C-alpha cells in the first residue's frame, strides 16, 4: 500500500467517524457521472501533496473528487497505480495557424497538453490585414492552408469551425501589428501610426486575445524603441492581459534584455512573461544565474514577472536571424536583393560568420530543420551547415547564404547553444513555467518532411520523465504545477490548470514510473510513452496511448 493510499484511507475513516467530514468525500446518492477515473493518484496542479481519489466528470466539468461508489459512472477508467493531473497548459506555442493544418494536434495532445497559448514571439496568425498580407497568405498556401481570415475574430471562428483536439488561446503579435501598419521598416512609428497600432491592439483584445507578445530579436520587433512597447503594454495592463516577450537578446546582452522586459512590466503594470529563458552561446553561460536573480529582485519589487522554458539544450529559429537588422529590413524581396548585391553580400557574409562563431559557437551547431522547396530537402534537412558545405564544396557560411537564396529565405534551423546545467537551473527555478515553443503537428504531410526541434512532441513528457523522475530536478507536484496552475494563473484561465470540483475536465493520466519522451533531434516525430489517457473538456482524446480522433478542443477567449 502506498503512503498516499494510506493517507487517503485515513481521511476516509476519519470522515466515517464523523470527525472530519470533508464535503468532497460525501457524494449525493444520484449516480450518473459521464466518466469516472477511479483510484488514481491525484497531482492536483497546485503543487500540493498527491492523494488517491476517484474523479467524477459530468459533461465538460469535474463534478466530484473523492470516493465514488460502484456503478456511478457511465464510463469508468481504472487509474490505480497511475497519476492523474490537470491537462497541461502550454503557455508558449506557435500553433497559429498550424492547428488548422493539423486539427488533431497530435504532437500536443499525445504528451498531455490540453490547452495551448499561441501567437508568441511577436507573430500571430491574425490580424491578417494591411501590408504584407499577400506574402503571408502565399507562405501559408505553400503549407496547404487557405488563410481566408482577416481579424482575430474571424481567425478564431475559423479554428472553431475546423474543430480541434486541444483548447486554443491566442496572444496578438506586436510584430504582426507593426508590420501590418508600416511593413518591416527600421524607424519609430509616427504619432498617428502609433495610434493605429494601439487601435489594432485594442481591437484584438476586444476579440479575445489574452495579451501581447513581442519578438524583439526579430524583424520588426528589433526596430521598435522601448517607449512604443511600454505604451502598448499599458493598454494590455488596463485589460488585465499578459505581456510575453521574446527578448531583444539571449546572448551577450542577456541581462540588459531581461532588464528591459522587467522595466516594461514596472512601467506598464502588465504581467510579464519572459519567453524561453536561456543563455545561448558558451561565453554567455555564466550569465544565466544573474538573469534569474534579476527576476527574483523584480518580483520583490512587485513586478509580476515569470519566465517559461523548454527542457532542451538547443533552440530553433529562422536562418535569417543570423543576419544583422539592416540586412533583414523590408521583407523577403529586399533580403534577396541584398544577397545578390556583391558588396552587401560580402558584409552579410562577414557578419553571419561572426555571429555563428559567437553563438551558437560554430557551424556544426547549426542544423537545418526545414526548407521551403523540394530542391534542397534531401541535401539539407537534418544536416549541419558543415555537412552541407562539405557536400557542396563550399564554406559553411556560403552554404548558408546559398540556402537562403534558393529557399526564398524560408529556412529554419536548430541551434545547439545551451548548457545542460543551465537548462536544469532554469527549469528548477520557482519563477519558471514549462513552455514548449513548439507547434501543433503530426507525422504526416508537410511536417513529416521537416525535422523540427523535438520540443513540439516531447517537452511535457521530458519534464516528467527525464527531469522529475530521472534527474530529480523537482518533485512531481512541482513539475505538474509548472505546467498547469502556474501558467493558468499567468494567462488568466481561472477554470483550468487545477483538479477540483467545478474546474473544466481537462485531465491527463500517466504512469510516473514510465512516462518519457522519445522524440530526438534526429527523429523528432515521435510520441512520448507512458501517457495513457488525455481528456479535453470531458472527452477522451487519447485512450490507451492512442489518439481517439475526437476534437473537443475549444477556442478560449479572454473575458
Ligand atoms: Zn521566441
């Protein structure tokens, strides 16, 4: 008998003796739960001690937590020996609009994710209006997606109509709003343009986004002065929304970037989430602890800042991000024009070479994960720039520029740049939540042709298996809290992220002794093991470790 079971039986017999009748152990005679999950060890999401209990679900809601008599469930799942947690909330994803291409969201739900917050790092699928719309539609069309929406409302209703397997919530991207207004131009907004962007933000907030994301390392985020960000964050704060920032720098100027994010929170009053906190590049590894210390001192000063992180020592992003800001201005055609101009190309070549030397620290650490065309797929995807250059008989930097040209700059890579000690240090920190930085996908179609970062498939199982169980980085209740109530509170999802009566029935049942991620950098389209049942809004989406095909996910709107 486990100590949890003993503890529960102790409570139950005390209740019988009339000494400590807890209401949740006393159930009305009427049966009729749609689903009973019997005898699981409950990790309720708050970080509290686990306890053994039955869960009764009616419709989309947890109606009872306690002891449920026989014959009371229309369906009964035996979870004895297994753990039951709230469905995981992935606070950092890029599933907009991928969720439309992969509505069964296999990569997410098979690891126990039941809600994802998309629209991160400054880019959101909506609004799709203003400048650059045709180019973005074209990009998505190449992925087989007909992007027919305009504002946030029409995007969200398109997702609703499609029917998806997990809950979908959205941030609006600052980069998206700014590009829509003036394009990817390196200058401050005029007062009138600023009013236009502010109006667009307010409209998005009215239509249900949970806040604003920035991508200040990207274009056009990097062209944006901090004053513009603070002004927009004030509007977000007024509505109780979230300000999530992919910071200006995660390398040599990491600490300045953390300070900027905190300052946005301090001057605007918005809750702040620092995206995928890391120190990239070996020379910058010693800065990691200082970055965490900055978060702590900001919290002491009353700034509501948290960070998210994924459990891997590599990041993933677009290859154009190796270029300096000037070289990325004005969109794809302008970048390609510079690559054709000998003087500009020579400067770009020099700068990209220097960047890679500094971070991630060599071309062998830059591994191509996705290209746009068939032409380079076999030669490039899954290979480092050293390997690609070797095969082409050119320097890695020239292979990089050639790929960018031949693929209309649409190349993604995985950069191996973080230390295992720092990844663990960040994950363990009490101000850090788990966020995958991944997307909804499945091992079919366009996704299957890419070799994405394994985080899309493995993040949450890796936290439970490798970090909680094998490394002992934290105990299980702490791990689960980082993926449930902590993000729920940060986003403002009051009815999810905890197991309690009246909360939504988003649930995951797993074997704590066996759960593990199997997705790797070489073979990323692999589902985790040890996750047997995933329930979204009361409906089983994963059963006996396989997708049921059900699509009970909802679009979540703020307010
Ligand atoms: Zn990011």
